[in-house]
C-alpha cells in the first residue's frame, strides 16, 4: 500500500511540497485549501506531469477534509505569509485562528497521522497545534531548522567554494531573527568552520542565515520563500516514511530538555517511523545556551498572544 500524504494549504509552500513529494514518489497526495478549484487545479496539473516524470501516484485536490481521512502524514502550510517589513510574530493571531480550525479537522479524520507544521510564526503555531489537537509530542513537529540549516550550508559552500554535499550545519532555537546557528557544530568535510574561516566571515554567514527568510521576502516583494522551505519539509516526511532515523533540527515540545519546559523549540531530533524517536541534547557553551534562552524568550512573547 502506498503512503498517504495530505498537505493543507495549497499555496506556494504546499503546492511545491506536493511537487517534491511526487518527484520523489513518497506517496499519494491530497492537497487541501479553502479556495475552491485551486487545489483541484494544481493537483490535476501535477498528476498530468506524471507521464513525463514517470510517477504513478494518486494526486487529488480538495476543499474537504474527508478526502484526507487515514493520512500517514499531514503537512500544514495553511496561513498567511509575511509581507516586507513584517516579522513572523506579526502573523500570530490570524494564523492562530487558521491553525485551530485546521488541526481540529486533521485530527478528526487522521487521528494516527504524524503532523508536520510549516505555518508561521512556526514555534508558536506548533505549540498551539499541540495544545488544540492533544497529539503526543512524538507526532507533532515543526519545520524550521532544516531550512535554516540548509541556508547556512548554502552560504558555507559559497564562502569556501565547496560542494554543498560536504557541508553540515546546525541551526537550533526558534525560527525568528533570534535563531541560533552553531558554528562549532557546522562542518565542511567533518571540519568545524571555526577552523576554516576567520571570525568575521563566520559572523557574516551567521547573520545572513538569521536574516535568510527576510532576504527573500524583500526580493520577492509579495509572499515568502517556498522552494527551500518545501524541500526541507519533504526531507522530514521522507525520514519518517522511510524510517531513516535521521537526525535533523526540528521544532518539538520540550519537557525539560535544554532547561526549557512547555515550549516548542528547535532542537536536534531523530526522525523515524514513530515521528520524533529521540531528542538529542548536545553540549553547549555558556554563550550558546544563553542564545538559546534569548530565542526562547522571543517565542514566549509571541505565545502570550495565544489563548491556550
Ligand atoms: O520554514 C518555515 N516554517 C516557513 C514557513 C518557510 C516559508 C513559509 N512559511 C510560512 O508558511 C508562511 O509564513 C506562511 O505562514 C505559510 C505558507 O506560506 P505560503 O508561501 O505557502 O503562503 P500562500 O502561498 O499564501 O499559501 C497559503 C495557503 C493559501 O492558498 C490559502 O488559501 C490557504 O493557505 N489557507 C487555508 N487552507 C486551508 N484552510 C484554511 N483555513 C486556510 N486559510 C488559508
């Protein structure tokens, strides 16, 4: 039997996620949106690319959650993106209302699914989704760290003129301007960049990573990034569906890890068929730990606008 992947929100990130899903043949896809006809049109268009790209999948668009019933994975991208000048936190109330409605429907029709949230402000939306759905923390995961680490890897590869394949990066913490890129744990061919680059070049990479989302928002002028965010999300989906036990930075509900409680936050986790199979606690310097806590404070201030 093929896996069933539902994607809620058929906008830029959702539709591009469906595209990666089809190209990688991860499973059948259901694209859901509130706009009538749009998810159906995008799904049909993607289905019609199958004969050219050689994938045999069911791909349907819908405005009805009944079509998502029994999904193995649900990816939630429904919500507004940022406009130039907006922070991710500016979206909390509008997207919070959307996430409440979406999660009720998701859980009703796919109570056993693993849910991956993408909607911003990411960490706050994962927290809200966890609270309203009652899902165990293993099955409700936010995508941010894979994207932020991919951005850092791209900048490292550009700086050192090496293959992106040689790079590894860890960006932890919240998905905001206070995210925590960790140069000591970011490597090229296994060598920490702290041994390869002078401090000012590392700082420039860290800063560009932190502002990576904003850089694209200001270039696009309308909407936000979607190729890399959807690719990052699909890496998580693939790790789960293929039980890869892959260690990736993901946003999960913390119960004391890293000295943090009752917050959803980006930390390294092991992803496999049960969802989050382990939360890895890596050692941090005092400065790194302080940066994690500053990032958590920013998330808590955005959480304060939620009524949960
Ligand atoms: O790394 C990350 N986590 C992110 C997050 C990276 C990039 C984008 N990030 C956030 O994802 C962004 O700030 C937004 O909150 C979401 C979706 O971004 P996208 O670029 O895909 O936005 P679009 O193109 O506007 O698509 C959103 C769709 C749109 O088609 C709406 O009609 C739909 O969401 N929508 C809904 N679908 C279902 N149900 C409800 N209630 C609903 N409301 C809106």
